[in-house]
C-alpha cells in the first residue's frame, strides 16, 4: 500500500515543526506520553475542544489550541507525506453513505482484513476449549489499523462532494486514494502508510513505524499499538464467553444479556451499556470478547461526571489504576476483575 522512502528523508520531514527541546528516552507503560500532540483530554477548560479530536485517533493530527474552535480548518502537519489528510476526524472510520457491506459495523468507512489472523492456541490454559474463533466485527474494525496490513487512510468514501468511491465491498483501492485533491501536493500519491507490523517490525520503510518506533526520541513510540496479524501474544478476541456461572467457574456473569446483540456488566444498574462498562458482542455464536469489549476508540473520561477530565490511557473502558470518580470502578486490575472471578 505504500511507496518506500529512505529513513533519512522520512526523519527529516517528521521532525519539522515538532520542536527539538531535548531528546531523551520516553517509555510509558500506560500508553501515553507528554511528547504526543494529542492532549488526551475529554474536554478543555473552555469546552471548545477535547473528545476524540484530542486523542491519537484524530488522524488529521490537527490538535488545536484551547483558544481555537474545534471546527477550525486543520493545519498542515509533518505527517501529510505519509497519508491523506482528510481534514475530518470521523471520516477515517465512518461514512454517512455507502458504508462497507463486508462488515457489521456502524457506517464503516475503512477497508478491513477479513480474517487472516493467527489466533490464540492455548485453550486448555483458560478452560475455554471449543470457544475460540477468528476476531469478530468489533475486533476487525480495530485491527483494520492495528494489524499493520492496511493503510491508515484506506477509506471507501472521502469527505466532500465527489469523494464517493462506490466500493461497498471494502476492497482497498490505491488509485482512488491517490485522487484525494487536498493533500497538499503529490506527497501522498502512491505513499499511503500502514501503522506498522508487530512491535515495529516488518517493512518499516513504508510504515509509521519508521519513525514511531524509536524509544529515544521526541517522536511518540507507537510500538505498543502495533499488533500484527499473529494474535497469540495478545488478549484473546473472538472467544465466546461462558454461559454457566457459579462455583468453579472463573468468570463473572454479566448483569444484562440481550441475545443476538450483546451482554454487558451493568455496574450502575441503568440497563444501558455505558461507555465505561465492559461488554461482550454477539455476532451469532453468543456473547464474545472482542477488542471493543475493553476499549472504546472514542475515549473514556477518567472521571465520568466531570466535564474536564483526562481519558483513561489506551482507550480502556475501566482504569486499572485509579477508580473513576463517579462510579468507583477501577483500581488495581479493575478491568481484568470485571470478567475474571479471582
């Protein structure tokens, strides 16, 4: 999906405008670091910015100052050579029309990998023999960026009039992506980068990993988010959750189950699946653990009742460190202990 560029060329472009106020080791276990242009705030003090636009899932990388409207025109960024800057936050994943019919996901606008994954192969360790399967739609959406096989700008429809790709089966189309007229020149023609292979391996010369895999740099290190297609060393996804609970069963029973849709741990008793509640997605074989069971790509405020809050790192639904102020959920292994009865 991408044109190879020499490391020297990419590094010089990537550092322009980023500031060079000291280069030191930046390794952060929680998945965030102060060198990111994303503030990771759910809302700023003036309530003009925040939300997904202030997270790394804003692929325009146009994080605005608190004095600017979040609807202001995006600024050119050093990343514009590596992907189409569509100048819209949502379009990298969603489209209001002509969505991908290949996957059961809301108005999905991206190409997906239909299932070429190596899945977890130690079922006896967790006692879930016969429940393992390939990732479902609520994992394939995440993996469409994070497995490193699909360009991060590989959409079906571009924003604005005339951007309709007429490609509802979701096949990647390089020629279509090259037609984006507002990319600031020919920098992205034939040059559509993937996030990168697992832990920054693979063809890094044509991936974001070329720069975002250096632990001793001012550039954020993204290797933690490069999952690859071998999922055996990641938390199991596509695995059907038990349906029997009680003594000897190492799993907690969800409070709410809606057959054919999902089950969720209704921690506040509302009967509604809140963003900060773990859920299990039913794609036909029963409620299953998927990527979106534990992560919300739009971000989860660490204090759900606070208008100005920082998101839980790595888009987790429940903090594994500090309990959320409004519901008390979280604490050491808070996310894990939602499902696992230990």
